[in-house]
C-alpha cells in the first residue's frame, strides 16, 4: 500500500533563511503528489501538486517542490521564509488504489523564528 | 463562493451519546471526503463519495461510524455511540476529482467526555 513519510516532525528556521521540508513516498505505481499547508485552527490549503511533466513544480507563496522518481521523494523548498509561513505542512499522495483517494503524511511543523 | 461549510465548529458530548457532523460541499464539486485529524494518527481518510455514492469506506474505524450523502449539497458523519477516543478534529473536503485541489472546511472539534 502507498504511504507517505515526512522525516522531520518539527523544523525551526530563522526568518529569511531557506527551508526544505522532506517527503518520501512508497508506491508500486505512478502517483500524484501534493503539498498542503494548514494554518492554526483552519482547514488545509493546496500549495502545489505534481501530476506529470516537469519535475520542478512551483506553487503559491513562493514554494516549490521537486519530484525525484528514483529517490521516491517530493521535497518542498522555499529560498527565504517569512513569519507568516509558520504552519503545519502535509505531503500527500494518490494513485495506489485510486487517483481519487488522497493519503496524507504525518505533517511537518514549520516554525519561523524572528 | 462560500467554501466548504461544516457544522458545528465545536461539539462537546458525553460518552454514549450520538454525534452528527454536517458538511455542505462547494456547488459543482462531485467528490466529498471525510478526514479525521489527531495528534497520534495525523490526518486519516475515513470515507469518500463520488456523485453522492460512497466509493471507499475502508477508513471508517468501526460500525459506530456511519456517513451519508443524501444529495449533492449535504453530507453527514454520525457516531453512535460516541467514545472518548473519538475526540478529534473532523474535516470535510470537496473537489472536482480526487487528484484535483481539495477544498477543506474549517473542521469540527469533537470532544467526547
């Protein structure tokens, strides 16, 4: 069965520094990959998604992610973070049983330090 | 666009009581998902519907949980009887397709005492 691993449960980073949030997936079939963000007391919002094509995907708020099939990874990056980026970030995958069924990773809590 | 609307925002109940959570998806979206979020288990998919028909309920934890979607604009998640371990945030989400962008509601914070 497909699964999603987010290696870091918490990532503290200083404001204006770069950040990378790691995501690895396991699946025997081609998958679709997503990053969602959850601000406190809110539902999740889509940051970006990879369905096919270019392996470098750009999303909202200056985030981007790179799909690496050989390493089964989909790491999220931002060159310079802002205080407002403090949130929970979820990597997600679909495709093992159905492309409609989206499975989320455990999440990474990003804390931006002034 | 009002977004996905969930009610109530907070629910506090006693063990053994019936709990009903409600969701109104975005008009035109034909997929509806129910997720449960806890610190221990993260975000779990409970069940999802396509055109009001349940497609996959393999994530529903027990027979105490049931979900319905009587029409395209309304869904319920019912827990009967409720137990303290059901305490969690329950999210409803809708989309035009599972691999399309999921639009989440604000969630229902359920506390079972």
